[in-house]
């Protein structure tokens, strides 16, 4: 009898243990599936955004090439029922496919140039070969790009039986009419093959971490399930686009696999936030993120009276760097200046790449006088900085428009700073302009108090 009772107790214990394992392991397995799906989804979106950005950059480069080499507007002449000639200004560019082919060789993408919806130049081969010329684009595409005058991106365009990621950029003539478009595409299979290596490790890493977590999860089951739910909540917030979500500190402090997953997830969050918030070249805030941060700064002013100033800055004669030394030099200038801004603005505010060589700077907790003093120092740092490109030592000057932030519409404040910047450009550049002045001090100024004032500001810094 006693032996039978012991056997019954063992069976009960084994049953509870099994149930506890099931209760613990099943949520972990589900979590692994969720992580895999979310990771695939997030990385797929990141890859698609990266492909779009790269294709857009190539399209802009092709357009810039034609504009720089062949000045004038686009036009087409019909030579026969099956032949056209494409002109830009007075130049016949119908035979410039070898140029597009060299671009394809450098970038690995196919490029086409359309006049209206007629494909005039292309690097696309395939079954039709030369018959790819003078084909008509998809009506949906041409309506969206030519009539809408807007860049369009598609991930399912089929050309000669091949599916493409492809971007269409409108070609604008000087009178503001859209005369055609540039298409830049990359085969979907090629993109998937290039990214498959990274995607391959997502389920493997997730599976390994899930098995380890399941192995050690039986004893601290309740705590473990609670930790999983917290991490799941964090990943769910990220999947909804909340890249500022905070993961519970208890997760990241764990010295086990779940802690690794938490830190990995936070690393993915940081990576995605960097991809979205930071400009690729300069690592400054993008315009979209900058606009959001400015709105927050203004809300602090509205609610608590925290003063702020808005500054628009522009690199003087930036085009000469590109024209004289090439775009690599121009990129180096932008990176160096942005690095100065990033370092100098710590604790003072933030800088945004507003577009091209134009930067928006926000001074937080500062009135116009204080911001002007800080900006004088920043401007002098830029003046003192020497950029070394190949065997050349290059100097940079900047012009700034500075105004006090208030309760006006943000666009109006930024517009005022931009107008002050324009005044500075019209009055010799290399200066700071505020609403109370149109000719700010420059290094060549005869004002004896200038150097003393600058020295005092530096000492305070």
C-alpha cells in the first residue's frame, strides 16, 4: 500500500513538473516566434528603406550629371515611326547609354531615361534587348510621376519578366513642367540574395537563445515568464514604431540569456533609431526628426518659459568645393563641419541637417544675447578649422541667421532665420545676422571690442 502511494506521489510530481515546463517553455517558444517575425518585419522595412535611399541617390546623381554636362531643357524629336532623338539644350543625348552603362557598372543598378512616358535611354537588357527602347511606361507610374511631379518607389514592377525594386524621379524643365522621368531599379532577387545572409541568422540566433532560456527556466518559472512578458511588451512597442520605448531595467541587468536578448533588442532599437533619426553622411539629426525636436523645445517655452533661439547656417561657396575638388571633398567638408556642431552643441542644444549644406541650430535655455555669444564662438571654431583633402588644406566660412524663438508657428520662426541668413549672404557672407542687425562682426572688423568679447565668451565656455 505504501509503495503504491509513493508511486502515485511521483506521478503527481512528474505531472506538475511537466505542466510547469509546458507553461514556461510554450511562452518562450511563442516569444521566439514573435521575435523572429518582428525581426524579419523590421529588417525587411529597413532594407527596403535603404534600397529606396540608394536608388534615389543614383537617380539624383544621374540627373545632376546631365544638368552639369548638358545645360538646357529636355526635348524630343520623332525621327520616324520607330525612332526618336532626345535633346538637352542643343545637345543630342540619344547616344549616351554608354554613360548610363558605366553608372550601372559602378552601382549595379539599371537606369532608364523617359521623355514623358516613352523610354528613350536604358541599360535594361533581357529578352527584348534593344526593343526596350521606346517602350511606354506603366500608366499608373507615369500618371503618378509626371502628372503628380513627385518621386515614386515601387517594389513590384515587372520588366522583361524580372521583378524590380524601382524608383521614378520626375525630370523638370526650367519652366516648371515635368518633361519625363529617370528610373533606377534593382532586381528583387538580387536584393534578397544580398540580404539573405543577415536574415539567415535571425531565426538561428532566436532559436538558440530560446532553447537556452527554456533549459534554465523550469526553476525560476514565474520570474522568467514575467521577464518574457516585459520584453515582449518592449518589442511590441518597437513594432508599433515607438523607438523611444524603455525596456525594464530588470531585463537588461540579468546575467543570462534573457538579459542578452534584452540588450540585443535595445541594440536593434538604437540601430533603427540611428537609421531613422540621423543623417547618413553627417550623423546630425534629419529634418523630420529635427522638426519634432523643435516642436518639443517650443512646448517647453510655452509651458515653462524656457527660452530658445533658432539659427539657420550655411557653408559659404560650398559648390566650389564640389566643383574644384569633387563631391568626395564636399562630403568631407560636410562631415567635418557636422562633427564640430555635434561636439560643440552638447549641453547647449542640437543641430539639424536641414538640406544640402544648410544647417538648423537650436540653442536651448538661451536668449538672443547668449545665443549670439555662443554662435560667435562656434563660428570662430569653424573659421579656425583646417580641412585636409589629399594634399590641400582648405578653410571654411559660414553665414548664420539667428532669431529668438517664441510662440509663433515654427515654420515662421525658421523662415525668419532663413531670411536673416539670406541677408548675410547678400552682405558679404561670413557673418552672423540677427533681427536687430544686417551687418554683423566679421574677422576683418575694425571694432576693437570684438576680440575681447570673443575671448571672454570662450573663457566662459
